[in-house]
């Protein structure tokens, strides 16, 4: 049996006729199409389901209608239930740093305005975000915006974050030039210190690598880790200097200082999403933009 034919029969039986069903069904379909598909259903079943004039269900039609009624009569309620629950569920992906440092205040403010909202937070690397969005596993992501997005994705810039290097607080390094020396095998520069950083397949690692290359600086990580938080841990323990970003309102780990990379392009942080945002996601984005403006003013 064709499920669409069964649905059409349900409406015809409910509204006691094809003409009335066509007027009252929740989607548009022409009367001849309904008649043709009901006839096909009767041919498939080998029974007559109703008399046309005057309208009356046959015993077989009554039996089929009683079977279909519990399912089709509750579809509208189930749709409203699912849409209602999903409309209050906000799924966000972001870096560990964003979730730890900026999300708590945002989500407290959001819950104050929308007490029924439910959150799912996912700690991810920027390289994972496109797949999560395209598979509709998250509503939006707060992440680095870099390069071209995959088709169907959109982004909104929130703020620009300067690149920095993390160095031991007690050391003599005050600027990038203090770390560099001439490379005897080229016309460029090399670092006098090992670099702790993200691998080049991660977006931030790629941004650093490209920025160093453009300035003729050979500075490749001697230790690769998979998060900014781990970089600070290993720089503190004497493994070298570390890649970093100047996250607003976040001080470097104890024992470290930030060296601003003057003249280097900043990292653009923003919201990335697919299609149209549902209302609860739009509300979150509005609060995120407001917070970003506040952070920019405090600098």
C-alpha cells in the first residue's frame, strides 16, 4: 500500500467526500488527482472503500479508517510537540576557551529572557565545524572565520583577535625580534627558541604558518598539540614559546606573558551557520554581537 494514498483516503473519510477533503486538507492537491489515487488504492486492495453519492464508507472502508485514524489524527499534535521542543533547544559548537570564558555570561542572560531554553554545548576544533553544520548536528558555531565556506554556510563577524606568542614571564623576550636570528642558509630569519603550536591542518596553526612564511620567518612547531590550553601548559614547563591569541578578558597562564605580533593580521572570530536560524539561535547571536561590542570597547 502507498502511504500517500492511505493519507488521502483518511482525509476523504474524515471529511466525508473528495470535494470536502480537497478544500480542508493541509496541502494543495487537485480533485482529479485525489480521485485517481483513491481508485488506485482500491485497485491495489481489491475492495471498494466508499460509495461516492451519497458518500458512505463500505465495511472495508470503515475497517481501514479505524486502523488509520489513531496515526493520522495525531500527526498534527506530534508535529507541534516536536517543533515546540526543538524550537527551545540551542546546539552550539565552539572552542574550549570560548565555552569556558564567554559562554557562561551569555547563557545566563539568555536563560533570564527565555527560561525554557535547553542548551547543548560542543567543544570542537574549527576544522570540525563545517561537517557538524552540514549534517545539522548543531545550530551554529562560534569559531575562527577563515577562507571560503562550504556552499550553504553563512557567517557573521563578531570581533578581531590579535595573534600573540606566549613566552616565559621571567625571560628576556620583549618582542618578536628578540627571538629571531639570521638564517645562514637563506635570506630569512629563524627562531632561537622551539615553538609549541597547533598542527598546520588546524586553521589557527595554518594562519600562524602563513603569517611567518610571508615575513620570511622559518618558525615551525617542534611540538604540536591539539588545543591552545595545552600550548600554555608546555610553554610554562620550558618547552619553548607558544602560539596564542589575545582573547579578551583572559589573562595568560601564570608564569607566561603575551608578546603581540605587531603587523600580523588578526584572527577573525564569528558565528557560522547554515540556512535560516531558528528564533532561539537568532536571540543567542544577538547577545553574542552585543557582548563582542562590549569587549571591543574595553580594549
